[in-house]
């Protein structure tokens, strides 16, 4: 649907074209450009107009689910496990208590949680407002150093795939609009072109993001039920897709119908990343995941006609250790490292003092500012301890993951360890400088304080002299005068 601003823009340009004396030269030029299209633009627009259907991926691809992983404290893990043990059926946790120690590792299945009343023997059934989540596989993974993760795999109904397969986009039209309708604004003469190509892409990505949002609703509902609070930054997500094909999704040749557009173009091989170097298993980490609200997209291709139904990937369980699972834990740590870098980077910001020397900028608020900086540095130093503990725990637990992804896991652990060491060195260097700045600002403050105390001493002496009775009748009771006479007599006798 064309927006009101676009309709007003077209109306204004048509008016200017018919009565150019009413507008300035810039607006007259835009009106002239609008009325004359280049042949190349006409060809592109003609090709765009042919597209009547669009899909996120090709027709062989099914959106299997959304996998989320988040770190837990021992108290949170115990609370979740205890709730599932007390309130689930016999298909819930097998043990009454979660066996976690600092040096051990393992994982505990919490069972399947049914959202759509389709499972035969779930651990628990929950009703949701969201329509697309079908069920959820919940698992707790505990690693050495007391590191604990919660894995929640939300299975989606087949209708999730239908929402993104051959969707009608005939209602999407190209249009132009002024950046601002305010004639006094500097942005007023700026024209924005909204072509069908980008609009179709935005439309399909918006539908995909709504599907991810419904999966997030299921995850948040479970966390609220368990009494665990997690922010969006704590949760790492992967959109999991399964294909019925013996060939990988991304390939050199892809014949696309002029009437049907696939938004994630299979010929765009630059999007593909084989993190496990396994044929038929591809990963997308660039551009597309952020558009739909996830951290990565996994695509698994297999010829289902040659595989037994129960052995097909689309029907398999994901306990948080198979296939791309290593990516989730690495990405969770990477997000924390980047956040730590941003917090530290704010202390290394550019010089905003102009030509004034740095050491001469110790104003009245420098002590308070340096104190706050020290708090940030100390908190991020503790954050790095947590990051290094998680890196070490994953290194010690690499045997838990599929062998095809172990090299990817270890390579990235080494890289992130290098980043952590670099951050720690920067924190130490900045800590020493900030501490020196604090000491220097304290010296300046002490100097000012000593000067004030000296002024107060003189003021007290003056007040004491003023308060003394110096009259002839009261001078005999004046202790100062008596002391003066006593000293005078001592030295003159």
C-alpha cells in the first residue's frame, strides 16, 4: 500500500511540473526527473513488476525451529530443574536433584514441553497465545568451572513455512516520497525511491521476524514459569532449516522464475559459511540473521527419499550438543566479549578537550569521574574472569560436540582467548592510568582542602581576638592580656 506521504509527493511534483514558477530550481529539477525515466530504469522496473510471489528460501526448504541457548547460574538451574521435576509427568527429569559440581560436566534433559497438544507423552503441556510454536525440547548443559547453559529448541508448525513460501506480493508497488513535507526543512527537496525489489525483501524478512518473535514468546513464557529473568542480550538464537535435497542450498546455478523471487538467493554463495565442513550443512551469519532477529541460520540438506523417516534430520532432536550447537555457545561468549569491549572502549574515547593539555583538565569533577571509571574497569575485569572461565570450560568439553565441529570450536576458542587477553591488558593499562589520575586529582583536592583549613584557622584567630573584652574594666579578666603580661614579666625580670 502506497503511503500518504508518497501520494502527496506525486501530487506536489505534478503540480510543479505544470506550474514551475511556483517552486524553486531544486524542486523543478526533481519534477522534471520524475517525468522522464531512463531506459535502464524502465527495464529494471519492468522486470520488478513481473514478480508476483516471493519466498524466504526455495520450495524444498522447511523451517524446522528456533534454537535458543542462554547461560544460567547454579541457583537458576536448580530452580528450573526442581520445577520440572515437581510439576511434570514421568517423562520429565529423571533425577530429583541436579548433579552439578565445579569440575564435572554433562547434560540433563528436562523433557519435551507441548504447546499444541500434539505430543503423545510430553513432560508438560502449556497453552500459548502464539500460534506457530509446536513444542520445545529443554536441556541443561553443565561444564567444568561451574558453567551452566540452558538449551531450548522450539519446534515450529508447518504453517510457519507456508507463511514464507510463495507469498503474494502483488500488492507491493514502487513509489517515491519526499524525505520531509516541511518546505522549510533542509531535507525537503530530498527524494526517497522505494523500489519493489527492496520492499519485497523487507516484507518477507518482516514475516520471518514475526515467526522468530512468536518463538521468543514461547521461550519467555517458559522462563517466566520457572521464575528466571533473562534479557535479550543473554539469549543466543539460531533459525534451523531442513531441506529435502541431496545438494547444498547455495550453488553456482539457480534458475528463478520471473514471477517468483527467492529472497535468500541460492546463487549468493558469499552468504554461506560451512562451519563444520560437512556437505549439506551450511550456515549464514552475514546480513540475513539480523534481519529476522537471530544470530545465525542453519540449513541442513538431505535426500529424504534415501533415509528412514525417523533418521531424517527434520525429525531429530537437538539437545544442545549436535550439529551447529558449538556456534551457539561461541556466539554467546562473543556477544559478552563485544559488550565488554564497548564498555571499555567508552573510556578510551577521543580527546574532547581541544588544545587544552590533558594533565591540566583535572577539574572539580575529575575525582568523581575517575572513581566511576575505576568501577567500570573493575566490573569489566570481573566480566573477563567469567568470559575466560567459559572459554576454558568449552575447551575442556570439546569432546561433547560432534567431531565435524570440533576444529571450528577450538579455532574460535583460541581467537576469543586472544581477544580476552588483549582486553585484559587494556584494562590493566587503563586501570593504572585512571588510578594515577585519581591520585593526582586527590592531591589537588587535598591542596585546596589544606588552603581552606589554613583560612579557617586565621578566621578563628580573628574571631577570638574580636570576641575578647578589651575595655579598661574587663581587661583584668582578659586571659590573653594576663598571659601577655606574664610572658613579658618573665623575660624582663
